[in-house]
C-alpha cells in the first residue's frame, strides 16, 4: 500500500511537469543512463572480460522517451555516437569503417527511433487522458479493491477541502459518510463549496483493480425535493386537525339511524375516503422519522386475513368508481403474524389503491397469501392496462412506497416491486408466527 501511494504521488508530480521541464529532465536522464551503461560496460570488460551488447542502450532511450519524442531522439543520437566510438573496433574511429558496422548503427538507431515514437505516443495519450480528468468540473476519484483512494482530480480536492496528496490512502466510504443504500439517492458533503448534495456513480476498473467514482452535483434537485417535503409537512400539520374532525363527523353520520340504504352507502364511502386521507396525512408526518431512522412499530399477534379484509374494505370506494373488484386467494386457516395491525393495513391500502389506480377499468385485482419456509408472502397483482401492457402498481407511489417499505422492513420483512411478463406484481414477506384453525 505504501509503495502504491508513493508511485501514485510520483506519477502525479510527473504529470504536472511543464513542457520545458519535461524536455530538460528527459534529456538529462537519458544522458545519465547512457554514461551509466558505458561505465558498467567498461568495468565488466576490465574485470570479467564481458562485453555489454549494444541493444542495452535502448534502456536510456526508453527512459528518455517517457518525457517526449524530442528527449528520446536526442538520447538516440548520443547512443549511436557512443556505440560507434567505444564499442566498434577500432575504438575511437569515425565514421564506421565497414558496411557491417554501418548496418549495426542504422539498425540500432531505427529501433531506438521506433521505441521513442511508440513510448512518446503512449505517454502523450496518457497525459491527454489525465488532463481531461484534471480539467473535469466533476469530482473524480480512483479507488483500489479495498475502497482506498489512489487518485483524485482537483475538483474532488476542492469538494472535500483537502489536497490531492491528502486524499490518497483515505477510505472513500469514510470520506463520503452516510449509508450508500439509504433512502436518499445522494449524500451531503460540507466543504469549501458549502453543503453540496452529490450522487455517487461508480464504474469498475478492468481486472478487479478497484473502481472509478464520479460525484454528480445534485444540490439543486436535492434542495428542491427537501423544500417540497418541508411544504408537505407544513400542509399535513395544518390538515391533521380538520381531517380528524371530518372523520369523526362522518363516522357519526354513517352510524346514524334513519338513513336509507343509498345514503348510508354514500356516508360509508365518504368515511372510507376520509380515513384514507387521514392515513395519508399521518404518512407525511411520519416521513422525518423514517429519514432519521427513528421509525417505530407496535407489534402484537394479529390475524393477517383480518388485516387484508380491513384494507380491502378501505379501498372499496376507489374500486367501485372504476368498476373493479378484488379477488382473494387466502388459506382457510388463520395466519398469525407478530405485527403492527394499523401499519400493515397502511401497506396493503397503498398497494391495492395503486394497483387499482394504474390498472384498467373493470379489471380484477388479485391478492394472494402464500406460506413458505416459516414466512408468509403477500402478493398484489393487476391485469393488463387498456393498451395491452402490464401496469406497474408502484408507479405514482412516491411517498407511499417509501413509507410502505419502511413499515415492512421494520417487521423484518422485504417489499419487492417488479414488472412480470403478464402482470404487475407487488409483494412483501413477513415472519410467520402460527396458523390457527
């Protein structure tokens, strides 16, 4: 890890070199490499009678080419002159005396030029890519397989208020903070730019070498959504008292004596709609606790068939408006779960009402309960829409889906929404307590 960090820092400083500094450094390192090989060759020949092959001079050419084509070509010229003067017999003769010597020098020079051009082109390509990353206004970070930062651009350094060197080696998850799989699709980061909301977008590097993390600035969208939620909370607080009073009055009206069948049915439908509105207001007021992870339930043994029956009764007015009805596929034996009765009714009302609202007129909404491996699975399906395509019961849920998922997860269950081949499906599972009867 320490060596990787040092190598990354070295490459980063190398990329920051200007053109003239790169030219001078490349030529100097190339010349040092050539004379180092000459010294090693002379010592090896004097001590061990071993001659170093001329191809070894490609090493300083390769080193110089990393700094550009010009340093590579300059090193190539010096290498050819040194080979001719020190390594071709008779020593010190210029120009070469035989055709074979000329061919050796020409071949080495051609090979060195090709190597210089290829390395210089690769280096130029890398610098072009690096300059694009460095100039990108979006924060970009590179991590290793363990999630430690191995590279960052200036935009990332500005976002976190730290230098690029200070970011290297830090944990990306610790730096971002928060929960990647939380309800919010963004994370809040406070730095020199103030509080910014960013969305984490990652791409895996080839060969499981880590990932590239790009942080999209979604502060405008996040602020807009938070203002909208704050407005909904204010409205919900204002509506809570009158809606509760309305429900109480409608309940008295629906139970009053002397009402005809049609009037009583209308009163009961109005009461059911008022209950739904009251539940919606309570859902909005519960949103802050869900966001803060403080959502709580009051579990007790409850018969799931009774919960389903209560939820179907509450959505009955909506179903009648579109001439729809619910078909139940429930086991005969009563299924007991340890759950919050009111909360489960809220989940089922959300799923059934959305299956009705986004399905076809006169359709059948199917609700089934299946026991399997110590759990009970509740499924809500609807038929094809008017255009012959499946309709998704989750569409339009928004707030309702967030709250429904929080309720199910608080019961140690899971809410799934998917689009099946023939019909839309929403389902959730809960731990089974017992069956009765």
